[in-house]
């Protein structure tokens, strides 16, 4: 595993306040479960389908329709819990959360208030190389998503799309352990990364498949420590919830604004009203949406149509046995096996597809030169893909092709300069790198006799430069450059340098 130093969170210092305040943040992350069917119906979860085309009778709230639990959704929740080192509850239960919205035809949401399927876990958030913070997970529960109300298609009417209604969500509730906007965004990013590795949520925030409700409060220095000792939330100040955040950048901006807003009210002698707010990214501010409801406002009660959910330990153990290698494990292995830096390993494991691509490149290099492969994947390939606005899945250069380019460098068949020319050819035209090198005469000159002849010619033509180099050995690089130029960059640089130094008597 990674060698990490855990540090206590440093509370965010709010600029512009008259007095000292500390920021306290807790998040409720809603992650759409990656399954083909909804939580309690067989309707499709396909994104982008025609409005109201993915709707079963249960989703539409038709009388007499009974929900049937989707085992795949349960398995994905268990898999997520195991990935977050959380307790899996072998017995859980569903409750009805009663509220009325036009995009929720049942008139209630089936959720898990009292007995969630996953208990306490943790997320390790790396804030700097080798420095991490631990954010505790309170619970993960399964629940239905609501539909979507559309207000901008007609000036006089609103429309309702029920395609999302009944789609399975995992609500991942953190403890109020987060102390700053950057840490909040990093926490959501780490959750997203883990779930994408697990295959339990695609993490697509643009489509609303991952969104966060951010709870923000401010308190006096020392009050957070009192909360830790007593577990009395009263020490943390009155919180406000910012609803449905689907951007890391907006999460940070909303927290910054909300903290300043609350502090300004408190320093003017007012009090914070517990409420749900929305963030307006165009104005950079939050605005009130509704007063914050408590559990009793929703009139929760056990769902009479669903028996308690009981799962077997053997089933959980089987899921655990087949968990993939998770990001921190993969990063630690890349650093240990390939000698990569913390930064390079972090870049290569940020997305699972990147990590798979990199390992495939290394496997095509006989010497298994991980550092050289990492350099080419990160600098050359990622740089070019970013320029062309392409993802790794759409890369014109396959892992086998890039691995062959790296292998040619590693074996000394081509120089770094020629390798860049070769990469450009493969990227734009395709083809087998080794065959291209052979057919286009790009192979590096390693014949010392030919290199020596080129060195002799350059030295003979530049006697004045020879005298300068003898007085200042650093100028020998000029001769190396001239030989490389004369050979079209094909001469082996190390051999050229050795011969030049010997000829000049340096």
C-alpha cells in the first residue's frame, strides 16, 4: 500500500471575516448505480432515450403495481461498500419517504433511513504527495431517483420526463470531517475514482449520474474539537445544504460563498436558518430553495410492499474476493514495480483506462522500462490527445504501437529525436513502428567507424572551435550537435559524445 502520512485537517481560514471562524463540511453524494435496469423495475436506465420511453408501470405509480428488488443493484452497493472498507449489513430494510413532486408519480420515494445496506467506512484523500486525510463514511443506502421537470420548453407549461424515475442511487453520507473547499472537491473526486474502478457508477457528473449535496456550517476555533469529544453537533453551528452540485469547481465555489454568507450574518448579530439552497454558477452565489426538512417532515415508515433485505455472508465474501485492484493499490504497485514517482503513478492511475493502457505499453517493452514508458504515455501521448480533445479510448496509437516505439528507444535502435518523428508518423498515418523505421531509414547509427569519420570531418573543418573546446570542455557539446546534424539525428548520442571527448583529448 501507499506510504502515507495522515494529518489533521487544517480548518479553512475565511478571508474578509472580522473574527476567526472554522469551516465544517459534510457531503451526501448521490451515485447512480451502474445497472441496465432500475432498482424496482425492469425498465432501462439508458441515458438519452426519448422522454418517458424508459418507464415501467411501477415507475409510473400505477395502482396495484408492486416493486421487485434488482439483485444487481444490491450487489453494486455491496461492492461499493467493500471498496470503501465499510461494514456490510446482512439485514437492511426499505422505507417510504413521503413527499409530492410532479416527477415522482408514486408520491413517495423508496429509500433506507433506519437500516441501510452499508454502514461505516472511510475514504483516504491524498491532499499532497504522501500526505493524506481520512474522511469517515457514516452510511451508504439505496434509494430511487426522481424524474426530471423541464420548464424551458414552453412559456406556459412545464413538462415531466420519467425516464430517471426509479433509477437506483447510492447515497453516500460522510461525517462532518471535511474542513475546506479543496478537500471537499478532492473527496468527491476520490469517491468517483474508486467507484469507476469498481464499475459501480460511471461518475458522469455532466449527465447527473454523480452529484453531491453539500452541508456547510461555520463554528468558532475549538468548537470542532468539542464536537469530536462529545459528538454533539450543536458545537458545529447551524448547517445549510447546497443541493445537486455536479461539478468539482462549482462545489468549491459554492462552499466559499456560503461560508462567507454565514459568517457575515453571524458577525452582524443574526442567526443562520437551516435550509436547502441552490448554487447559481453564473452569479457565483447560493440562494434559498426551501426550509430544511427533518426526517419527521417526510413521515418515513417501513415500506409495506418490501420485506427486509437479507443477504448471506458467503455472497458478500464472494463479491469481496472478486474486487478489482483499487486506485491506491495500483498506484503503490506502479511505484514499486516500475520505479515511478508519486506524481507519475498518480497521473497514470487517475483513470482506470489510463492505467490499463500504460501497463499494456510496458508489456510490449522487453526490458519492462516503466519509467521510459510512463514518460512517453504522459508527455507525448496524453499531451497530443489533449491537444486533439481525445480520450485514451480514441487514441490513434495503440498500446502495442507505443510499446514498440519505446522498445526501439530502449534497444538503442532509434534516438529520442527520431522517436518523436516516428510517434508523429504512427499517430497520423498508423503502421508498425519497426517496419516504418526500416523502410524510411530512420534506424540509429551505432557503427563507431561511421560516427568516427563524421567526428573527424567536423573537427578538421573547425580548428578554432577545437581550441576553444580544449580551454572550455563544455563547448564539446557543440561538436556533438554538429555530428548529430550531419547524420540527420541518427547517430547514437552516447557514442558521439564518447568519440568527440576522446578526439579532443578532454
